[in-house]
C-alpha cells in the first residue's frame, strides 16, 4: 500500500561492485522508458530511495568544500596583506585537489563521504606548506632582498621543516590504512587521500611555490600606508607577538617547571579521553524511518492489513512526512521473513532543505511524535526503527544482540524466557531504551501426526501424505503451458473453500498404490500446539534477536557494556550471546584504534629522529601532541558527544597537525643553536619568528574546518563529529603547544648537550662553561630588552 492506496512494488538491490548512484539513475531512466507503454491510469513512483541520502550528503560536503576554500583564502589575505602573496597559496588548492583526484583514481577510490572529508581537511593542510614558504620569502623581501635571493634563502631555511612536516603527515596516516574490516575501509580511504595530498603539496611547495614567490612578490606597502583593516589587524597582532615573546622568555627561564606543568596537562588529557563515552558512528537523519508492526501470534493477514493502514494514516499526518509505503506479511525484525501477523512501513520524509525551514521536523522530533501517536494502537506492537548509519549493516540503528543455545538442545521456551529476562532487566537500566525481541514460541500451530502403520497397509508412503498436505494447503509447481503467445507456470492448490478450517484437511485425498483416493482423515491426527512462528540461526545456533538503543545522554558503547553485563548475569549454562550488525562492527573496532595512535606516534618519532639525528630532540615535538587532546576532550565532554569513528579520525589528524606546529619551532631553534646562539635565546627567537606562520596556518586550517562544525542537512552529525574534534584539538594545540614546545626544547637540548655530549660548537663560536647560557645582551622579546 502506497499512502493506503493499492500498489505493487519492485525491490532493487545493487551488486557488491556497483555504484549506488549509477544504479539509481539507470533504474529511473529505464522506468521512464517503460512508462510510455503502461496501460492508461497506471503510473510509477519511487517512494523509497536510499540513494537520496547519499546524493544529499555528498552535495552538502561539496558545499562545505567551497566554504572551506573561501575561509582559508580570507585568513591568508588577512595575514599576508598582499594580493600577490595571496595568489601563491591560493593556487595550491586547485593543484593539490586535482592531484588528489588523480591519486583516488589510481587507488580505485570513489567520491564518497570518507574521501570528501579528506579533501575538506586537506584544504587547510595543503596551504600550510605554501603559507610557510611565502611568509618566509615575504619576510626577507621586506628586509630589502630581491625576489630570487629571498626565495633561495627562505628555501634554505624551510626545506627541512617542509620535508619533515610532510613525512610526519604521511607516517601518521599510513598505519591507519592497514586497519582490518569495515572500519579499516573507511580509515583507509581517508588516510591515503590525506597522505597523497600531503605528498603532492610538498612537491608543490618545494618547486612551484619558490618560483612563484620569486616572480610575483614585490616589496610590500609600508604598514602605515595600508588600509584600516590591515592596520587594525597589525596593531593587535604586534601586541600579541610582543606579549607571546615575553611570556616565552619567562617560561624558558623556568623550563623545568613548565615541563612538569605540561606533563600534568598531558596526564589530564589522557585521563579525560578514557572517560569519554565511546560509540561507533553517529545516528544520521537519512530521510526515513521504518515502522515494524507485530500483531498477536496467529493473527491473519487481513487483521494485519487493518493495523498497517491505521499506522499509515498516523504517519501521513506527521509533519515532515512525505510518503508512506506499507507492506503486510513480512517481519522487519526477522530479516524481512514472511509472517502473516507482521508488517512493515517505510516512512519517507520531505527533503532536508524543506524540513530545515520548519521547526519540529528533524529526525528526533518525527521519531518522538511517531512513538507517541503509534502507542495509541493497542492491538499491535509497533516499533519505530531508525536506519543504521551504514546502509545494509543491520536493519536499525542501536544495538542488536543474539542470545544463543550452544549446548545442542532446541529448548525454544527457554530461549524466549531468557530473551525476555534480558529485556526486563535492560528496561530497568537508565542507559537503555526501546528494547524488544521478535522471538516468540506461543504462536498457534497445527501438528499433523501420520498413522504410519495404516498408511503402509493402504500402500501410501509418509512422503506422499506430506506432499499432499503441502500441495493442497500451500502450492506446488506442476508444469508450464503456452497460451496467447506467452508461457504460463501452472501451480496446484486446493480451492480456498476446501482449506478454511483444520478439519478440512480430513476431506482432502491422497492416491493409494491400488489407485483409489483415500481421505487424509483416515491417516492423520490433527492437533493445535504452540510453537515458534520463525526460527533463526546465528552461526548455526538457535537464536533470538534483541534490539534496542542507548538512552539520551548515554553512548552506544555504554549501552553495549551494560547489555553484556546483563547477559552474563542472566544466561544459564549452555547459552551465550553474539553481537551482530552495527554492534558487531563497533565491538570489532575495540582497542585497535589505540594501537593505531601508538604506531602513528612511534613513526613520527622515528622520522624526526632520522631528520634531527637525535633520539632526544624528537620528544620536543612528540610531547606537544597530547596537549591537543585537552581541547578535544573538553569539547566532547562539554557537548556530550561520544568518541566515535569520525572523532577518532580527527584525533589521528591532530597527531600530524600538532606535530607540524612544534616542528616549525624546534627546527628553527636547532638552526639558531647550531649558529652559536644560547639554548634559551634560540628557543625564544624561534618562537618569535615562527609565531606568525604558526598562527596563519592554524587559523587557516581551523576556519577551513569550521563549516563542518556548523553543518546541517544530510550527514550533518558525521561532519560535526569530525569538525568539532579537529577544531577544538587544533585550538588547544595552537594555544598550548606554542607555549610549551620552547620549554620542551630547552630542557631536552640542555639534557642532550650536558649528559650526552652532543654539542658541536661551530667554528669561531665563543666558548662558554654553560652551553645552555645565552650570549651576553638582552633576550629578544624579553621585557628587559625594551
């Protein structure tokens, strides 16, 4: 029934290697072609199309991609204040994105949410190298150098950091591409696209960007002659830089204490991350919900049809609902198995853009309204099911548990009793809601017992009796005939009036060996018994399906943990349980993400150790990474967001981004130290000179990701999860890493030179009893030097 009007449906499923959008387009094109030959008064419509969500989600991500690009350019213009300089990083974005599409084609990836998320985040990442190059060249030109010498000197200073940042980015994401299973597929596409863009960006920054800078950059307009916006920005920035430099100078003088403070913050971040609830994927508004209708056992199809029509009427009157497709005779909670007492309704919503204009038409509002209104139907149990975050992985969002009988018996009464006991205990928990099971053993059934002795006496086999009952009551294929130019299949079945009641079976006849027709009533006894209308096996064990969701304020990870505790305390010996659908995928992820984080940090350490030729100095960069977690943990806890797969993708990205800021400071400090500058002076000078590019690249990235934080429409929850994790973490990294990295460098460099005797004095450098002591004179940026 389509909006309670008679209709017939055609269900179309794509093959494993097919593209959903291509299949949908091909089907619609074919139906438009066939419609021209439909009889008068017959038309077709597509009431249920899961590809609409895919198309809308990708469209929203494209929109976010454009917004991110514009915001990044705004930041670049504001910091560089020169349209020529702005062109250098601006041309990086299209070049890198085109290269990313080429890499995606080479690796066999499609344009999907994972790869598009990678491209959005890549916009903020790929301009970093170009921004660092153009800022360095512009600074030398401002000091009086010509374009080509300025570009050569800047590359001499920055080639190492650019290569280091690129290697760090690639080493962070490559381990994530080896995660197995469904999670690994999502991570793999995201990680490899980011790694490819980082590689292309590095080549671009090392070759094209210096050339562009040498050709395009000119001596900038004096600051006092710039427009009011630039002068106001410079005034604020100059004060911030002086304050930052003075603060760093004071912090490195008590660097040991600062390191202890940083370690305490790192411990707090680690503890906070362990306290954040976990989940697999956020629930998305996919533009529809499913209503699973269940009448009492043994209810006829006619009774079920009446309830389905009443439910359809209620759904059609719900604000935001567009079309309701009702199907009688199948059970949505039993993998759409045939069952006369069950039905399913697919409730399709209006387009996301239409519902955004009206209040109370979001997924939660429609879900709550339907639950309230459908509860008035007392004759049936109706469950409102939100589709899973990944289409095809189960029938509904939430969790799906499979209690099993594993000791070889088939005590279905025990299985039902245990399933109901788990549900009763689960409903008493504040973290769980809407628990139900479709397994029942009280459905009325007819048991036919054959008198085998009498049947043998009459020359009738037991198989003949069962075949006759099956053919009369059900049906049996007989043959094919040709008529009117068409081939028709012939099925045998008793007339409806001959199979109305159980007693009618007695009047049906079976052929004996001597050719006589013997009534079945002489051979069989019929009795009514209770039994299970549907029997499911999971891993070949008899099982009952229990579905439910986590209550508001709790994560799916917490719900799974509570359900496991209930099951362990309830299941008797000989029984166990398994997770399936989305719950299985969530449990498969388990703690493997922590191994990915650890491996990523280890690879970053090894890359930096090779670049710095030191086992100690890479720790200056590595210790800056956990500081970014403070922002992410604070945002997740404050907003009540679970640590889901998209959040974890953001955390992996933060390892690279936090390392990038630290590398810029440490690399320059090492160069100044090699020139003979004192350790503390080198740390302060490096912080001052790198402050502007760090702020520029960080804010460019943050504003580029900001559209994800305020996402609306299809797929908004996924975009918000990754956006909030990255933006909050990047803000924490920008605010904390630039403060503590100089202290990390000071302590570790002092330790390395004093205890490992790694100090190599340049030729002609002044001797000093204390290698950590700065040379005589005021420290740049320190209040005393004013």
